[in-house]
C-alpha cells in the first residue's frame, strides 16, 4: 500500500525576550517581600537603609503583599495584560471581568487538575478546597486562600496602589533610568532568536538556565531583571513559561566597578562557618539534617548560611541534598584575577 505524505508546516513554540518597567517593578516588590530569601538579594541592605523614606501606604501594602504572596498574582496579571506603565497596568486589570481575573490569578498545577481549576474559577467558594492540592508548597496554598478572602476590587486596588507607590519610591532611590536603558538594550539584543533550538537559546540568553521542555507549553517569555538579582525565578500558566533571569553584570557596572558576582562571592566566603560548610560539601553531598548534626547548628541558621552560598552559586541543592559547585568555585578565582588585572593601568 502506497501512502502519500503531505506534511503540514512544523509547529514551533514562541520564544521571546520581554522587558518593561512594570515587570521590573513587580519583581522588585517580589524581592522586597520575600521574607525567607530577602537577605540574599543584591539590593537588600540598600533597600533596608532607604525603607524609612517609603510612604505609609507603601509600607502597609508591602506588609499585606508579604503576608498574602500577592506578588505572585501581580506577575500573572502582567503576563495577561502586558502593560507598559503603571496607569496601563491599572486600567487593564480593572477592565477584566471577575472570571478573567480569577482565571488569571488561580495557579496552574498540572494537566490532571486543569479542568478542576477552570471550574473553580467560576465559584470562589471552592477556592479553599482547591488550595488543598498545593498543600506543602512554600506559599501557593495560602495565596489561594487569600484569593477567596479578598473581593475582586480589593485585589485590583491592592495591586494597582502597590505598583504605583513602589514606582514613586524606587525611581527616587535607584538609578532607574539606567536600569530601563540596560533592560531595553537586552531586549533589543535578542530580538532575533532561533526558535528551532529553544533549550540552547534559553541557556545562551539567560547565562546558563537549563530548560527541560514541558508538555502544553507553547510560549516561553524570558524576562531580564535587576531587582531580583541574583536569582532566576520561574512561573508557568497552562500554556506559557515565564523565566525571569538576572541581567548580566556588564550591563550595569561602570569601568573599575567589581561585578556583583565577585561581591556576592566574597561575602559568601567571608564567614568561618560558611567556609567550613563549603569545605565539607567538597567532600560529598549532604542533607540539611546531616549538616545540622555535624556542625551542631540549628537548621534555621544553616538555611540562612546555605542560601548565601547558593546565591553566590558555590553550592546547589537537589531534592534536599546540598552539593558543592566545583566548577563555579574554581571559576571564581579566575574572575577575581581577571577583574584585578583589568583594573591595572595600561
């Protein structure tokens, strides 16, 4: 039997680099309100010093965002509306119907629960039962409960006012225009992407993120940021993957200024306990419990110390097991030597 094969055009994912002041503002809010990791963010100390200059409204709203984790919802809303400014964001989310709002805010878990998620969107009273599917997650269970407790107009008002107040504060305390220029340049630099090689392109653009293709994902947005440095943040919807990656040091520093990777590295190494932890992990991977027993230190203290080593990329963690990143440790001395020699007069 002869079969005539008439192939259709190959379908590919949509891969793009996105940047806007709104993405950057929301990521700044996310970083500032991330209680557990806040000490590892690049601007932690500076923001702490400048926090007294915040308005009372912003301080109150940030406390609310921290307790409810609504920064997560703000990112999902921006993904939905692609706003270019604070007024644009406010107008577009205010125009969403209640069903559109909840369908955007309610997190995707997996394909088996997608039908239930869409049914839940139509009945806010069922949010509590849906939140049980996220039990054990660091924040999503409580986030969904919050959606059931706040009325739609309260969510919209909190998101809009927080964004507006944050912008009024951040543009006065940071080199905001320089950030925007660097982010716009990053977007323009990657205006042409080979969508036939998505994993390779994602790794190249983000500086090392290894992306494993996921079923049902047809769009991947790569969003460079400054405020959330040095971390990569991942989110997804039913069909879109969001990868927020830190803007490279070279785009932000003036000649002679040490890259933040060097500053973070020396900060991570400038403590006896962290050096001992790193030395021990060079001998082999260990769990948090094993490290706690070996060093006679509480898990809370260890988590704080390990997060600084992880932020400097000296260690990694996989399923609760911590391991040394020998390649990054060896590369650190090379980066230091390169910076010092590059700073020498010619």
